């Protein structure tokens, strides 16, 4: 079974780890303080999880999740992530991340900034508009009535296909928003942000959502 590398062990990282392990994946997870600080989480996640450095999580992952605050993206190990498909769960909170002019002016999306920081990776927006704690519990089998859907975006079709299959394994339909430049459609303060939506509902919302100023 494939291994998911997870960089960031907070709300998003730990909950995607739980869901991935429940779906049969192995997980290598990291944080900023080092593997020894993750003993409690690894005990909770069980034998299919291990702690690593960020480089180890990047290198081990057949698919990698970046679950660090946006302001920390510059610290990611770009070399170890080269050639990898990287899921980006980021949202922009200026109070936490500092003001970023390109986002304030709607000239870029958070995922485009992550892609710029990881030029040799294929970045795919994923998991940014679901509350982290819902990830292990809201997934259902494919074909279930009212199955929850999550938006994805990316510039590479094969990378997006890999993420679609990962989301499906975790119990979610994926709706493709297009390239990274379109990933604002599920960013903060948009209608699908934090809301439980089905594929049909998300497909209806995405084309008509208006871009808001990130204040
Ligand atoms: N919380 C949610 O429900 C939710 C939902 C969707 C999207 N998001 C977005 O996802 C991103 C992560 O949010 P979160 O709530 O998971 O944050 P969080 O709970 O604060 O966790 C952040 C994690 O990133 C780690 N980290 C920071 N710098 C690092 C570095 N240089 N190398 C490795 N790890 C590093 C931290 O390590 P330490 O623990 O060692 O400090 C921590 O484990 C944010 O952009 C957020 O807006 C969050």
C-alpha cells in the first residue's frame, strides 16, 4: 500500500493521517519540532504511522500533504519534494500568516504561492475547505447518497488524478476546479468553505462563486 508523507502534524495533518490509515495507507508524519515530539500522536495513529523529519516525510511519500500554516511554506524542503505530488491544504489568514500583497490584491492564490515555493513538485489544492476534525468521520463509500465532495485544483492532470483517487479512498468525491489559479473558489469566505456539500452542490456553486477580498 502507498505511503502518505505529511508535513505538519496539527489539525489538518493529524486528521488526514487518521483517515489515511483507516483507508489502509501508511503514513510518515513530521512537524517543526522533530520526530521525538510526535510519540503521543504515533501511539494514537498505530503501527502504520511513523514520525520523521520533514525531509523524511517528503521522501517517503508516494503522495505528500503540506499542512503547515501558509507563512511557513518557505521552510518546506523543496529538494526532497522535487518530483512529488504535493497536496496543499492552505488558507490565508493575514493575522496568522502576515500580509501577502499578491493575496490581498487577488493576484495569486495560496496554492500558486506554494507551487512557486516548490517549483519541481506538482501541487494540488486539497482539503482546504473542510474542517479538519470532520475528515476522519465524514467520508463514505463511493456511490453513497449525499457523499461529501471536496474541491481540488492543479496544473497537472496526472497529479490531480492521484489526488482524486486518494480522496475517493478516504470517502470523498472530488470536484475539479481547474488550474491552481482557480483554487480561490474554495478559499476562505466562499460559499463552500467549511460547508458540507455534495458533488452536485459543489458543481453548482463553483462556477458562480464571487472572488472576495481576503481581509
Ligand atoms: N484547522 C482546520 O480545520 C483547517 C481546515 C482546512 C485548511 N486548514 C489550513 O491548513 C493549514 C494548516 O492548518 P492547521 O490547522 O493544521 O495548523 P496547525 O494545527 O497550527 O498545525 C500546523 C503544523 O505545521 C507544523 N509546522 C510549522 N512549520 C513547520 C515546518 N517548517 N516544518 C514542518 N512542520 C511545520 C507545526 O509543527 P509544530 O507542531 O511542531 O509547531 C504544526 O504541526 C493552514 O493554512 C490552515 O488554514 C486548516
